[in-house]
C-alpha cells in the first residue's frame, strides 16, 4: 500500500486516502497481536470477526468504510490471534482468549475510553468486555450481531457451510463471499472479499472458530450493557438473519437499531458519526445544565491519591501517570453513575472534585471510589461535606469546598470521612454506619469540625 494512494470524497471535499501504521501488542499469554492505527480525534477500536481480520488488507477490501471513519476518528483495527498479521500459530478463538487480544491492544494504544465497533462473531467478546469495563467503552456499535450459537445453528447458510469447509477451502470461501454474504449483484466485491478471506487465515482457523462458536452465548449479559449502544444489521444477511439484530437491540437497555441493506457496510461511517455526536451533545447538555444551576447548597466530594509523590518515585513517572489516568476515568464514571458531576475545570493534580444533590448518593459514590482506588493500587483520601457553593464557569468555590478538601486530607487510605453536617443529612437514609472521630482543627477553617468515618452497614 502506497502513501500516495487513491483520493476519496468525503463531506463535500476530496481527501487523500490514509494508510495505517501497523504495530504490535503482546497479550498476557505471549501472543503478538497486529493492529493498524490511523487518524485523529476520538479513539475508535474496530474488532472484525475473529477469522476476518488483516491489519493491512482490511484497509483495501473495506477501504471506503475505514478511511471514511479515519477522517473523523482515531481508528484502530486489529487482528485476532491466529489471523492476519498476528501470530498465526495461536488458534484459540474462545471469548477469554479474544479478550486477552483486545486488552493487549487497549493497553498498547493507551486509550482510556473508546468507541467500540464489533462485527458478527466478534460481538460476544465485545459485549463481555463492555459489561466488565463500562468505564472504558464510551459507545458500543454492534454490526450483524451474533450473541449465541443458537442464533445460527439451524440457519441453512451455516449448516451448508460446515461440510463444504471440510471438503474444499477455495470453494468454501468463494461460496461464503458470493452467496452467503455478498449479494450476487456485486460480483466484483464478492471476488475481492473471497481473496481477502483466504489472505486472513487458512481452513484450520475457520474450523477452530466453528468449534469455539458452539460455546458462545452472551444473551444473559445483554441487559447488563450500560453504555450507549447502536445495533446495525443487514436486512439480507444469510448467515446472521435480521431477527438476531432485532433481539439484540431489544435486550440491551436503550439500544438503537439501524437496519441497512449493504453488506459492504458503506452506511456505517455516517451512522457511527451521528450516533457518537448525538451522545456527546446529550452529555454536554447534561453537564452544562448541572454546572449552570444556581449557586446554593451542594454535597461536595474530594478524592485524592495518597502520597502520589512517593508512588511516582516507586513506579516511575510514566507508569504512575498511566495508572492515575485510568483511575481518574473510573472515578468519573462512578460519580456519573451516582448522579454526581465531576468538576472538569478544577485543577486538582491527582484528585477529583465532584458535587451531588443527594447525601446518600454522594456517600455511595465515595465508598465505590475508595474500592476502585484500592483495586488500582492507588489508595485515596476521601472527604465529604455539605454547604453553600458558588458555581462559576465550570468550577465551584466557597468555604464548603475548602472544608471538604481538608476533611479528605484527614482520612486514612481508602477511608471515607464526612462532616457532622453531612452525617446529619444522611444518618437515616444512607444505610451505613458512622464512627465519631471527634472535633478536628482544619487549616484555614476558623472553627473545629466534627468528623465521622463511614462504614458498611
């Protein structure tokens, strides 16, 4: 592939086709995973079906789709183990193995949050990962979603493909590309797609995937998907019938279904761009509404990494910053999930400031943040107070904010301390215990403040 490739039209202007940078990530079990990276903007990770990835050739076979996405997003597409430019010897397509591939790519790219696009039999892996890491996946896009082997076990296309795969590899890929997948009215794409499939892997990989499919079933996880989800399904997909997409969208809370009639996925970039833009606009409006509320009483949470200077010296600056960024994303997700607002404009170094309208939700969020810090190996000081604040240009100010900060500094690693004021608000509703820590002198605060440690009920 040449750097001065063909030009394509996008949004009324002509752009020069982009070429991916091919790089490698190593999994926890020692497999080298190839991925192509190109573009700028919000990160997107694309996961092709396990046997249909080729970090270089996918940009030719599906060039219009991927290059169009790369004009708007920071695009990454990777090859599963045993396929494409990844280590070909590692023929293991279990969901557990494929998640190790994905985790290696996420770690290598350093993405803290990304749009996740998964195709066909990659969907079970995507769903499993998203349920386990809702803080990492900002938007989930499932294309021609297979969620269980039972979805396809009795379809004529699958049943006919099994013996053909055993008999003749070339005939199998030609049939898959021309009849089972691509409409016969598009013979040129069908020819290129068949050649692409043979370049991705050999018949042994497909046979191993077919065996792995028999254990695929993530239907019970679908109601647990807690991120914005778009289900895109081809109306005439013979391998994964339209009913599968309808069931998947119905099972995921708030998911949207888009039916298309193009097995080359040409409509995908526009659908993804609109879906992500709409979500960002909604989040921005919600954040603006929260921060533009009138000044007044609020519950304030301070969370600060314990002894960050010593941790930096022990871990090294790069490793500490990577861990701190990952924890920051997790804390902000927890705050959102408990109806709080993280203050983006506040410069706190290694801490997070958030405001809530509910004392109970603020305490629940603080306890969850403490557990997240412990799990990340970055324990937190956590303090809560309630009082009047001044809201201005995305920040909050006032004596109550200062008191919350000083209280957090008194807490032991992972401990949540609250002011007597907040305890009074939450004593009958929070479902926790409070241990009296007495009156404390706080720097910059004229009067001593009684503080309480929060314990699980």
